[in-house]
């Protein structure tokens, strides 16, 4: 999927602020069960490959070969020493395997108009000229970025290892415990969810709050790029300039602490003006394999004392994730053959889901909120529930990033996520969600950083719709 062509504003990298679109779990549309270790003899991947969700980071700028100057040891001028970097056998092998994978398996046979043979010639020369490992990984990511789908990506071994931890719900970092999205047009980052028992939670930060500055320094630079100011050593202090929508900014003092565990799924009961009880859950990502279990626990908890009248799933800040999470999430709300994933050879894999009811989740009136930051498997999830008549969608049209990425692991621990499939929904395979995006049943424009839970017109519209459904 072009899981995040829309997301230059929303970072996909995890850090102390746990930027929203996880690169890594950046990978917004991952397929399921396992990564493929490529073979130099061009063995095509099997249908057990794993695509992932991901906003594409901007192309790296390659740095020149390091040229250190020796310290002078005499009055005579010191010569400049140039250290040559020779290409390693591993770099050559990874480059050739990566190019071949794209050549044989990439979703678009025309490579989006790119001359892929010419790309080989260019990067072969650069690899043969010699690169440090860091420059090589940057070059491979740059090469994949030329495909222009804003979704396929190459990860260094360190990035791939971090992605694995995030997907397993095993975040472990020093920071304040928030998942944020960038809002460059207003020079801020905005909270999507807050980790429980974190410095941010104890300081009173909530979803929709914006961080404007850290220790007096703007959180965004003049080009709208987020500065990495929330990171720092454990037990060090920082002062945030925070603004809640509709209020003046305030100073918040915190200590950085170690934050561990899965990305949380906030769940609560909302009461409508007419008195109906609606469960409200924020779905921050499908890039954490604990998400569907957390949703199940939330559904059980919210309905244990008194049945819910309706349910609202807030999918507006969800960049996507893995198809394992997609399948498990769909099973809470529907069942059946919901469509198929199709590659460039028109070979498909059916998306078949067996429903698992949780406190009436398969039949309860359901609203899904979508928006410009809904991407990848989050789009497919929303589109399917609308397409089968299971959910009413409210919000804004999505951008259309529904390519499915397959993952390829290389011998040094690096990884490529390559667009391999697209999705055709049942019973309407002619629908092209990559082009059209997901279109809501009711359009309500809302900026996440400009509203609170209490003032959000999209949530108000969802409650009004549920009241109408129950009254009928």
C-alpha cells in the first residue's frame, strides 16, 4: 500500500514521542505471516510473505567518502589522507537481490514510469565506487524511493530491529509516553494517545493536546520538520509548552522516564444528548499486534455493567499496520469473504474472516470515523465495513493508500518493504480505493489539533447518527 503518501506531516518514526505513523510500523500495509529471505536465484515470494504499514521517509542525502586529515607532526604542511571505501560482497549481494525483487515482484509492471534498468546502472556504479554501511543503506532506501509509490521502503538492520519490537508491542524507550502526529502548518505536534502511568499522563496531557515547544525551543523548525527534542537521558527534566484546543498555552514540567509496552487503545463510554451509551475507542495503529486484543478487552469492559447502544471507532489517526491485525479487527465486527489481495500477475489471496462476537460487537450499531490521516490497512478496514453494510463512515475522504507491502529480510538484518498487492473488495471488485480513497457516508471536516473530545463535531455527528438508528 502506499500506506503513507499522505504523511510527510505525520512521522513514521518511533521515538520518545512515538511519532504516529511508526516508520516502522511505518509500514502501513504489511501482509501477514513471515518475512521472506531473498535468494540470489530469483525465487518469487510465497503468499505467506509479510507486508507492513509505513509512511515513507524523505530520500536520504548521500554523504561523500570520509576524508580525514592527519594531525601535523612537523612544521611542514601535512598531506591530506583519503581513505578509500571498497564495496563489500554483502553490499553487492543485497543490492542485486533488492533490484531483482523489485524487477520481478513490484506491483506496477511499468515501475510507475521509472526506467528500472537505468536505476540499476546508476546504483551499481555507486555501490562499486565504495560506500560505508550507513551510506549504502541510505542509497538503497533512496533507490526504492524512486519508485514513487510513497510506501515502499528500505530499512537498515537497526531500523528493522526497532520495527520488530514495535510490532510485538514491546516499546522500550526513554521519553514522556505520548504518540503524536505532526502538524507542520501550525508548527506543532499533537497527541494522539498517552501511555498509561507515563510522565505525560501524570502531567495531565490528553489526546488533541499540542506540544509547541520544549525548553523554549519550537518543536518544529522553519521548514516544518519536527525537532527531536523530547528524547534525552533518563531522569532529566524538560518543560513543554502545551496548548489544549480552545485554551491559551501553558507550561508543563516533566521528567523523562523509561516507557515500555504496547501502544494503548483508549476506550470509554460517551453519553449522547439523548442519553444513549456509545462505546468510543481510538485506534492509533494496526502496527502493534496487541491492538486487536486491547480492542476486545475494551469491548468487554465497556459493556460489562450495562449493554452499549452503539459503538464509535475513531480511525482518523491510524496509519495502518499488519494484515494480521486487520483480520483480527475485522473479525470483531463482520465475517465472510471480504475481498482479495491481487498482485501484478492478477493472482489473488482471499481475505476470509470468521466473526467473533464480543458483547454484541457483530451486530451493534457501528460508526467508523475516518480522515486524511487514515491510511493503508486502516483504509481497507473502514472501506470493508462500509462496503458490506456493517458501518456508517463519518469524517473526510482518505487519500487512497491501499498497496500491500511484502517484507524481504536480507542476511545482514536489513529489510525491504515492497508494494506487491492491491485490494479488491467483495462484492464490488471494480472499486479502486487506491484512486478514490475511502469516501465517508457523511462528510465532517475536523482538524485533530483544533478540537477536544467534548467539542469534536465528528464525534457529535456520530452520536446523533446512533440516536437516529436506535429511534428507528
